[in-house]
């Protein structure tokens, strides 16, 4: 086992009417609240009105219109300005991963006098952050239970993952009923994202039986609950199990003691979203099987065999190479069965900028240090195989 420090200071409040805890959660954090949300889904499901009712005793300011793949110049800087102007005490994010991520960046930017991009790109270490409380409406990223955020800067085609313990939410409120309205497309994308989060931790050099078992169990649960949620969007048990799995998938608990993998699929996908503004989980569904194929060799075989036999029940008496190939086919078939786009051209990406993207990824993502190192030409091959 590798050395580790593990601490998740976020309180999760899960279940029907969990939102009623909101006033008590916010009270010790302050009076002036910045309510942040996206393009209006929270109004359609009645959550906006409920939150406003619960915040009757608070001074509330609002930042709306946070984009999917949240943008630095509009949303992050807009939120930082509001926090400084109104001396905000606490940020309340209501929405999916994009709203939460943007709000995390706002929380650190609000207490910093310089350019917040320097914090996001880790040029400067943040010293403090406003507290963040969130009400999650889309299960996928795990942002509600992790210390990361991902911010896009369109002008420079950057999509940067920023990690800092200051970004852990104070409290995350999870009522599965607020995810009933999530579309099939976003449900499938959320499943592919969370499954890939676990794969990024499972495919690594050093791992334990314990970590493998936790990863496998949560992936199996994600697959089964996603299948049900896609057919029956208002199935509370399925949406609930799916939601908790997503929270656990990205917060490092499942791979405790494992060696780092470098998260290669995410490194590649972030460039696709940065250049083409595509849905993160769809990009991952396309990249993951191609990356698997690219890194399969004698040294990596054991991970494929373990994954394929334990997750998909592939016959363990087959030759290892056959099991590994069937494992890749099974991952592809799984995402395809969720009706996901499986080629870059399905999400509007052609060959014209592949080389530019491969170079951008090689320079900015450090994938030469991944479990299986990826050079610029490896990345280009994976992108070409995904067309
Ligand atoms: O903007 P609104 O109107 O709210 O609509 C959103 C958006 O259009 C909609 N939606 C959200 N809740 C809904 C709903 N529609 C109906 N009913 C509801 N209850 O769904 C659309 C997508 O929302 P978004 O927040 O963008 O999706 P997701 O949660 O998948 O977040 C994706 C972002 O998170 C980043 C991704 O890169 C991407 O930018 N990630 C964040 C991570 C983290 N913080 O740890 C890790 C991930 O790997 C990922 O990179
Ligand atoms: Zn992800």
C-alpha cells in the first residue's frame, strides 16, 4: 500500500426532504448568501421556489446562467464580483457538477485580491475560501463530495482541473427526487463519467484486494442503477443508489492506498470539452475503450482480466488476452447500450484539430507520468482511433 492522507470534511445529508435542513446548515455560516444556479432546470422542478422560501431569513443575492463546462470569464469572475460587492458569507450552489465547480472557484476567488485564474492554475496557492453548501440536482461528477473543480477558459481552449482541500463543500444536500427530471442523455453521461472515475483509480500499478472490491462493487451498483434510471427516471431507489455511488466514485475513498494513475482519460477528454464544448461523460464514453485498447500489453493484462471477470462475469478460464479483449468490448457495449455517442464524429468532432488537441494535452496534462505513460503521438493515436 502507498502512503496516504485521507480526509473528507464534507457533511452529506441524503434523502427525501433533505433540503429542509438548509436553514440550519446555513445559519452558522452567515447571513449573506450567494445563490448560484444554471440555465433554469431548478426553476422547472420547483426547487428554486423551495430554496427561496427556506431562505426567507437570509439576505440572498443570485448568480444564474452558469454554463455546462463552466466558463471562467463569465461565470467565475461574475460570481467573484458579486461576493466582493455584497460581502457574501456563504455560497449556495444548486445544480449539477458545473454549478458546483463554478461555485468552488468563486469561493476561493472571493477571498483573493489577484487574478483568480492564478489560483485555478495553481500558480498561487489559495489561503482561504468562503464556505460552500450545495443542493445537487444531477448525479455524475462527485463534485459534491470532492476537493476538485474543472473550469473552462474558451479564449485559450483551456479546461483546467483544480484540486485543493479548500474546495471541499461544507455540506452537500442530496435528495434523489431532484434528479428525476435529468434527461436520458445526461443520465447516461453521468453514468459513463462515474464509471470512468472508478476505472481511472482501478487501472494503476499498486492496488489492494480491498480497494479492488470497493471499486468493483460501486461500478456494479452504478451499472444496475443506471439501467433502471434510464428506463424509469422516477425510480427513487435507483436514482438514490446511483447518486451515492457517484459521490463515492470521485473522492478517493475507493482507491485508498492505491498508486496514482494520472487519470489519462480525463486528461484527454478535458481537451475535447475545451475545444468543442461537448458533454464530459459522452467524451469519456468515446475515449475510454480506445484508451484501453491502446494500453493493453503483457504488463497491464492483469488489470483487464480482473476488471472483466469481476465486473462483466467474463469466463476466467479463457486465455488472458481473450478476456482482456472481451473486457474492452464489454465496456464499449455498455456505453452503447446507454444509447451514447461512440465516435467523435457523433459529437461533432472531425479530424481537423486532432493534432492541435494532442499537442495541447501533451503539454498541459502531464500524461507522460500516467500509469501507462502517454506521449503526444500516443494521444494522437487514441484520438484518431476514436473518430
Ligand atoms: O443549467 P441547467 O438548467 O441546470 O441544466 C443542466 C445542464 O444543462 C442540466 N440539469 C442539471 N440538473 C438537472 C438538469 N436537467 C434536468 N433536471 C435536473 N435535475 O444538465 C445539464 C448538464 O449539467 P452539468 O452540471 O454540466 O453536468 P455534470 O453534473 O455532468 O457536470 C459536468 C461538469 O463537471 C466537470 C465536467 O468536466 C463538466 O465541466 N467535472 C467535475 C469533476 C469534479 N468536480 O470533481 C470531475 C469530473 O470528472 C468532471 O470533469
Ligand atoms: Zn469525470
